[in-house]
C-alpha cells in the first residue's frame, strides 16, 4: 500500500509502518499527530554497547527525524508493523 494508506491504517490501529528497506535495517516509522515529534523512527533490533569491558545489548533510543526521499513517498510496498 502507499504511504498515505499505510499511515491512515497505522493511526487507526495504533501501529507502525515499514517498507522492505527499513525492515532489513530493523527500523519502523510510528506516525503521530504530535507537533513536536511527527514520525518517530524506532529500531526493532538491539545494538551492542561496551560497558566495563563487556558488551551488552541495548535498544537504541527513539529518533525523531526522518527526511524522506521522493522515492520513499512514492513506494507502494508500505506495510503495518
């Protein structure tokens, strides 16, 4: 589905959206109606951080910026997550 259909459905069902490229990177986009946040980027995969010489898994913090390309907006393969 296109990004408009996916966004409307995600807002109605309180879900995130993603496309195959973002799925491979472990990122989903959470559409919101909040003025200061807009669409949130949320990683679905933990990363590794080094703490006192040992690596621990840690989920990255939520990002608030997304600068879509025209190709991102024209995709027809958006899906709910």
